[in-house]
C-alpha cells in the first residue's frame, strides 16, 4: 500500500462521483430518460503520492485530470408487442474531457521524430473521453419464451 498525502483511494479513480438517472414513461408505448454523471478530479498514474509538481524542464503536466460532468438522453418507443425503437445521445453537450492519464517518458519531438534517450522528457499523457455520440437501435422479438 502506498502512503498518500493528497490523493484519493486509488490513482486513476476520482475521489467523488455522482450518478443520477431518471426515466419517465410518457405513454405505455413511449418513454424518455436522462443520465447525469459527475466526477471530481483524479490523479494520474505515476503521481501516486500526489506530489508531482510541473516545472517545465524535468516534468510537464499537472499530475491530475480535471473533473467533468456528462449528460446522456434516451428515448424508446414500442409500437407493437414485438418491435422496439431505442435512441440515445451520449455526451449531449459534447464536453471535452480526459478519462485517464499517466506520467511517462516521451521519446518523440513535436514533429513525431524519435529523440535520443538522453533527450526524452517526462510528460503527462491523457486519454480523451468519448465525444458526443448517437445510437439508434431497432429490436424485433421473433419468439417469446413462456
């Protein structure tokens, strides 16, 4: 177990999460819903003790990822016993966020050329979160088990 002065329970996981889901059956055949998820900032891998301090020379990057919140909307319509149409819009406001990060050595320059090992820099890498996306699903029930 690592001794941690400022980090949460685990690097790569936010200290605080809020998830809220609401569904409303508008009619017997039609429903709508919303899902809201909020996450506090999180420390990246390689910054387990929370002590990373960027200096612009030896290290670049903050050592943490900022918090973010996402809203998803859903709807479903069942026009018959054996047919259902479902639609979802994820990340409705197209929020730009990072979902993971790591402090690591970067062996490339800005143009993508490989640098000699003595020129490698310690930098923060981030995994971008998913942008807005839309799904539409049409489902057919061919036979029902009794």
